[in-house]
């Protein structure tokens, strides 16, 4: 009888351990995904600010697209509009999968 009780308790404890481990790993994956997303956004924003300061309101220097690599991540931009009219800029940065 004692052996059966020990077996049941060990099975219950191992099931609890598996549930806790799954919860911890899911929290870790969520935090890692959030971190990578934030880093990608910072890369693209930083590159955008660097490009804007380089162009210095010289709209003829602005190309229709471009790309660079920051910390092994590709950052690209595209523009729409032309001349001295309003231009729309889109920046994208790669994320780890």
C-alpha cells in the first residue's frame, strides 16, 4: 500500500513539475519575442533618424529606397511622394525568428 501511495505522489509531483516548466518556458518565449521586436523597432528608428539628419532637408538627396545592416539585421526604407511635396517614409527591420 505504501508503494502505491509513493507512486501516486511521485506521478502527481512530476505532473506539477511539467506544468510549471511549461509555464516558465512560455513566459521566456514571450519575453524573448518582445525583446526582439523592440530591438528591431529601435534599429529601424535609429537608422531613420540618422538618414533624416544626413539628408538635412535636401529632398533631392532622398532616394526612393535603400537598405543597410545594423547589428546583423537588415533595415530597409521606401519613400512615396516626390519633389518638395510631402513624402511618406516606411522603415522595416528584420527580426530573429
